[in-house]
């Protein structure tokens, strides 16, 4: 029993480190083309929201619904990145916001996305069994 929890936490750690590395790369790339720190809040928002979905969905990562979790996650990530581009690039182009201000928004987005995934999972399992 203890072994399974260590395996999950190592997996969570690996996902977290990959996410942090991608966030740092995004910050370096996006800082070159615009005002310094302009995109940091959007990067933090994205990391917290989508890392949260993966953490809450950790039990789903070991089930037959793994493909559904990753497909849902990737589709939502694409839509989220587009929304961040519109919000921070078009609607509020001069806004430079501290990264911690977006953490509560990201948390609620993560919760919303996970609940939406649970609804999708329920529909898929009902369709499969019925």
C-alpha cells in the first residue's frame, strides 16, 4: 500500500517538474517579445490550473480512462492558452499583474475543469455500459 502512494507522488513530482520547466521556458520566450513580466501571471495561472486538474485526477491516471483524461486536459489547455492570449494580449495589453493574484482564479478554474471532467467521465461510462 505504501509503495503505491510513493509511486503516485513520484509521478506527481515528475509532472510538476515538467510543468515548471515548461513555464520557465515560456517565460523566457515570451519576455523577449514583449514587456518584461507581462506574461508571468498568465503562465502561473496556466500552470496552477492544469497541474491541479492532473493532481485531482491522479486516480484516473491509473484507470482505463487515462486517454480521456489526457484528451480532455489537452483540449482544455489549448482553449485556455487561447483565452490567456485574448485576455493578456488583446483585452488588457498593458496589464502587468503579479503572479500570486491569479492563483485563486487558477484554483477555481482547476476545480471547475475537474468537475467538468467527472461529468464527461460519467457520460462515457454510462454510454459504454448501456
